[in-house]
């Protein structure tokens, strides 16, 4: 699973002393999700004394998990839902390799079909990995994209997708929503649902709520800007065990992990540095990383009046995406053997995807072997109606798409409804909080934090974690860590030339 794209961009580590240990530097990291774990790892590896506090009793944040006891007495893993670990998530994978150098925790997903309400399906299996051949092969075999559709495209607008530039594309297209952007391209409706809406909803937003620039950069990251391919890996272990090796790695480097502790305020210390108040006491440190989800960050800053008002107001103005619902079902019989481990859907609301967990998750697989049943997870993004209605409608959609589940008895049922993901609405890019803050020694990290690099979702969280730590380390004269991304602009000379020609038509 090594990176294969020779044109990936390597951002060198800031130079400095090899370790902060002689200076006895101390940092507190608030939040034990991907961003916080990354920052804590980056700091601890450079000899910084790290205190990490996390309000939940587990690590991983939105990619964390816990155990639940089923009606039959089984104790099994539970989480907020499926996550895809793409091969171009270089910085997230660099974090996980600290404790698992060969990434044995992952298993590859051979394909994830995209199906719409009419039964039309696209697939990523067998596609070339390298642009532009991946895009050409996808278009040629897609049932929703024809030669006539290609001739109808608006060339100047379509050129944006062929040669994305970060941050230039944000400055040019952030004020336009993704729905309007695709209208301007004259992208065919059916292909739009399969090729774009599935991705936009992975940001927990409908296309009219999402920045066109975010859509274009996402298309660059996952498709035209990377030769890693669009297939991904999933963890074999349930999420409540996924982060245990990294926790051990951090403790080996002297980090203290305090779980079940809620941060209650941050203030500058009289002698420099910061005081982080929590329900577990007060920690005084030379630097602080705030790596919370957006609601948690807003709540913490609202309780921190000694921090700059204008900056806190800017963070408070950030929007949260609509809720999402995950329903996990333990059924008394298996789903069909030919069902994929993951299926994305479009045009069948509220369902966005179906995961068959017993195909890869060790806990789910063990339960399925023991009982002869299956474990199925249903996702609904950007939910507008009551959670009860959504959960009911998800089951109806499952029965329609996988008819063999209709007579199945539900042995156990768990429903998670959350609303804590950032919304990347049109016109918000320049107003998003950045890693740097008005106060030296105080930095932010997370998937809602602006960074002028082509990253998204879990990879944005990991990337900002490395960058947040680098900023603290650089201020202390200590060497930082390299960051790796897909190219900032179009990686294919052929596509760049084509984009230039289309812009001047």
C-alpha cells in the first residue's frame, strides 16, 4: 500500500533542532480525534511533553468507537459509521504507520459501485489509476455519459475541473454553489448524480449548500489530481480498537492521555504560554492545540473570554452541516453473496450508502459466522426530516435494493444521529479559521480548519494536525515534520494543455 504517484507534492519539514527536550517544552492538545492525535504525535516525537485531553472515553473522534451489548449478550464494536481510507491520504497514513508500519490494519475494498434510482450503475473496478486515462475510461463505460453529452459541455467552465489550482480555484469559484457550477458546465443530470452528488454528500451537504470550489478540489484530490486511484481501504478492526496501537506509541513517547475530560476554557498565562481549564483541573503549557469538532471549538472559545474577541466571533460564525443518521442492523440471515462491501446510492433518499460490515470488520464477521446472520449499516447524509422517519425510510430502501433482507429478523438495531461536521458553504473559504491564531503558541487543527492544500475530510484533519505541531515547533526552534499532498495543480500535462485551450475558445 505504498504511495505510487510520482508527482505527489512533498512539503519539507521546517528546519530546527532535532528535539525540544533540552528546553523542556510542554504542550496541551485538546481533542483526541485524528487532528489531535496527529498533533500530539508530531510534538511528542520531538521531545515535547504532551498532555492530550479528550471529552469522550475513547480516541479517534468521529472515527472512534465504543462497544455495545446486543440482545443475545454479544459485546461488539459500534461507531458513528463507515469511513474510507483512500490511498492519497498520505498524512493520515503517515500517522497510522507510526504504530503499524505496514498498515496491516487495512483491507482493500475491490470496488464500490454507484447505483441510482433507475438501476444504472458506475464502478471504479479496473479503471486506470493515472489521469487523464482514468477519467476517459470512466466516461466511456458509464451508462450515464454519452458522446452527445460531451459535446454539450460548456468548455470554459469544464476547464476548471481539468486544471484545479489550490488556492486559486477557491478564490475564483468559492462564491458559487456546486449545483450552479454543474449547471454552468451543462453536466448531464444522470451522470451528475452518480459522479458528483455522491461526493458532495460525503461532505454532509446537498450540492446547493456546497462551495463549487470545494467540489472541484475534491474532484482533483480523488480523481484527476492523483494517480493513487479511487479505490480505498477499510480497517479490519472495529474503530474502538483501531487507535489502541497509536495510543501505546504516544505513551512510549511520554504523552499523557486523559480520556473522559472536558476542556472548559483557555486563557493566556501570566508568564507566557496558556492555561487550559478542564473538569479534571488546569494545565499550564508553553503551547496549546485546539483540535475539536466545530461545535466543541465554538463552545470552548465562547467560554474563553480572555482570547481575542474578533477572532472568537469569526469562529462562532462558522456553520455546521445538516445532521446525518447511521443505522446499523444485526440481521438473522446473510445478505446476498454478490453484494459489495460498500454500495453508494443516488436518487433514493434518504439512503446514501450501504455497508456490509461482516465482509471486513472482525467483530461483525465473528458475529455473522456464529449466528449465520449479517451486519448491515445504512447512512443518510444531509438529513432534513425527523430522525425516526429517516431511520424507517432507510430500512425501506434496504429492502428495495437488497430484497433478500425483507424477511430478515432484526436481532439488534443501533441508530446514531449527529450534527457536528463543518459546512463548506459558498463564500466561506476566506472566513474559515486557519491553523494560526492571533496568539503565538495557540493553534487550531481539524477538518473544518482552512489550509491552502488539496486535502479533505480525514486527510484535512491529519494535515492540519501536522501543520499545527510544526507551527509550535518552529516557534521553539525545533524541526518539524514533512507534509505530503497530491499536486497543488493539475498533475497531467495533457489535461493542463486541454484546459488552457478550452479557456481560450
